[in-house]
C-alpha cells in the first residue's frame, strides 16, 4: 500500500537524484571545457613566469654593476620584449579569471533557472 508520505519521499528522492545528475553533468562539461582552454592559459602562465625571472636576471641584475647598467639594459630589444610578455601575460591571466568567474556564475544561474522551470510545471 502506497501512502501519501511514501509518495512525498519518492518525489524528494527523485528530485535529489535529478539535481545530483544535473550537477555532475555540468561539472563534467566544465572540466571538459577547462581541459580544452587550459593549454593557452598554461602557456601564458609559463611565459609570464619565465619572462619575469629572465627580466630580473638579464635586465636588472642584483649587483652594484647591475644598478649602474640597468638604465642602458632596459632599452635593449630583449628587455623590452620581456617587459611586454610580463605585462601582457599578467593582463591575460587577470582577464581569464574574470571570464572564468563570469562563465561559472552564468552556468550556476542557468542551472537554478532550469530547476525552477522544471518544478513549476
């Protein structure tokens, strides 16, 4: 004999499984998306990291002679190129966090809206 309480529990269980399945499907899609775009992101992180360290070694050495030669070294093409990579790498990394946060919020709102629409009918 199926009671009203049993039906309510079954509805709650089905709702929980629906939310769990939806959550894991979106997590899977997010991970798949991150793997596809992570190559460019990792390249910029590595470029920024190595350019930062190379700039301090090649363009502003940590000695008295380095202090005296820094005004001349910073105008050389390799130092200007390293500065460009450091500056643009930092901007790219910052922008990727903004894009990722915006995308994650939009996906979260979409899941919430879809769940509310499914339950209202």
